[in-house]
C-alpha cells in the first residue's frame, strides 16, 4: 500500500527553524514529483514547494513568500523528501503535508498553482507546525 508519512512538526518560536521530513513506503519516489503544502484553519490548502523527478530544479510558490526561507530536497536512495524551514513566522502556522504526483513535465507548476494540489496522487496525514512565542 502506497503511503507517505510526514514528521518534524512542532512548536517553534518566531524566527526559528524546523525541518520536516516525508517518508514514502509501498512505492518508490524516483519517478514522482514531490510537493509540500500547508493548510491553516479556515483556509484552502496551498502549495509551497515542489521538486521534480525529471530535473533537480525546485519550485516555490512566490505569492506564499517562502522562497528564500524554505528549501525542498529529496533523497531517492532513502525514499524521502525534506522541507527545511527557516525564519518562521506566526503566519506559517498550519498543518503541513507532503504529496507525490506523476513525474511528468509541468507537474510542479500545475501543483503549485491555486487548487493545484488536485494533481498529486499520494498524500500524507500531515504534521502540525505552530509558530508562537
């Protein structure tokens, strides 16, 4: 059974850092694009970053203002993907999800557009990040 599991969430003070991890089981991430999303209470799920299986380029959703603070990475040998989050702000508080979708051209651009999370097939259960003093 294909599964994704996030870990690494928690409570952090403003300006702090967290590293989220996403572990896949039951399938190989080699041929999949991997995205990170978040959803705050009362808000729609929004894409943050995506990394393709076709090239090493990472994509970030500019309107979310995470480029420069968040860094996505993947380790196919470990079948994992990480999201390093620095300079965290209270408005970053949300449930964070990793997701995997077909490694086809353009998948990351589609996934990070508003409502684009629908393009990704496998989802984790989410990990809660709270940024508060």
